[in-house]
C-alpha cells in the first residue's frame, strides 16, 4: 500500500495515508482497546512509514487524525506530525520531532524523554504533562500576530529550562512541583493559574499585560523579577532559596513552607503594587488542599470503555 503511494503520490498518497491513520485509531483506540490488545510492532512500522522526517516521504504535508489513540509505548522520534490531531491521545517519549500546529487538547503525555521537539503553534487545551523536560523552547505561534493561549493545561513534576512563554496567555493552567530556570513570561497574561510547590530561578514576569489570581503557595523564588502590578495573587509559604537541581521533594517543600517566617513581599521591588494579595502563613489546611488537588490531577483517567461496562453491568443487575 505504501509502495503504491510512492509510485503515484498525487493519486494515492492521501487515500493511503487516511486509511493507515484510521487503522492506527481503530487498533489503539483508548475507548475500546487496552495496551495489550494491539500489535505494537505493526503500529510502530506504520508510524515510521507515515511520519518519518524525510524529504522523499510521499505523505509529507498531510495532516493526520490520531485522536483518542494510545501511543504511549510507541517510538515517536524523528517524526513530522505537523498539524496532527492528537486530542484525547496518550503519548510517551518523543524526541527530535515536529509538533507544530498540533492539536493536543486533553492529551496525556507522561515521559521523561520529551526533547528537541518543535512546538510552534501547538494547541494545549486541558493537556496533561507529567515528568516532561522542556529545554530551549518557545511556547508561541508561528507568526507574530498569532495569539496561542495555554488554557487549563496541567504540568506535574516538569522542568522548564530556558523556556519562553512570551506572547502566550496562561489561563487556569497548573504547574505542580515544577522547576523553572531562565524562563520569561513577557507580553502575556497569567490569570487564575497555579504554581504550587515549585522552584523558580532567574525568571522574568515583567511586562505582563494582566497578572491576576495566581497561586504560588509553597514555592521557592531565586532572582525573580515581577510585574509592577499584581492582583489577587497568593504567596502563602513562599520563600527565597537556592535553585533546585533535580527534583522537587514535596515533603521538604511543605515542611519549610510551614515553618517559614520571612515575608516574601520584602524581596519584591519597592515599586511593586499588590492589590488584595495573600501573604498569610502556610497552614496544614493549605497542605491538605494542595495534596487533594494534586491527587485529582495525578489520577489516571478512567477509560470510557470501563465506565460503559460498569453501567451495563448495573443495568443487568
């Protein structure tokens, strides 16, 4: 089938491409198949044929629909997924691949190997990342006028090194136990988002269009520059400390946040204006609230198939 597409790309490439993408969706569908229900070797071979970065690839330029697929165990390295639909998809390790303009709405990415990927214009709406390292990246659109919001995305135990969030709005997004180093958020808006139990060093939050309702509870700051106007933000248990090197130790961060006495606002620029911000002491009730929130975010999503089965069984009874 692939050979036919190579021999007459104009006539057969798109047809073959869509058939094989449909096969991947059908065989790895998260609603009907468990990981043990499909042949990973076959899926891996198809992915290699369809998306390998190669100027002679007959399928180059075609946009794939791989929504609701379980690709967490597949080799997705050195692939061109430009414009692909990965909504509701499980993804694993990805390196040296192109994810420009991809739809990752409600996708789940759980891996420690997410390196050297191009992410221009990627759409992250309710996307979940766990144990992912972002390095030397720009979360922005391909064009200067493209405003690409990051809405209700979740990042747990992730690392951001030399990452630019410039020109990209963050709304209701959550960063839990994350490490930020040399990151910028210029010309953006950060609204109703959380940076809980995180470590931020050498980060620039200046020139932000709107900085409102952001929760930094239990986080560590080191050489951070904030906007001159901050509204309704929470800084409970925040402190000045050294940059984190490897991993956020949750219990250690909680213990230090509970015993910290220094007010974090003493370290801000004297020109900073705080409107209805919370600098009160970190309490056990705050700890429990954060732990419950983390538990909710870290829960493995129950497959609709399992839900439907339980409903059918209840109906039978």
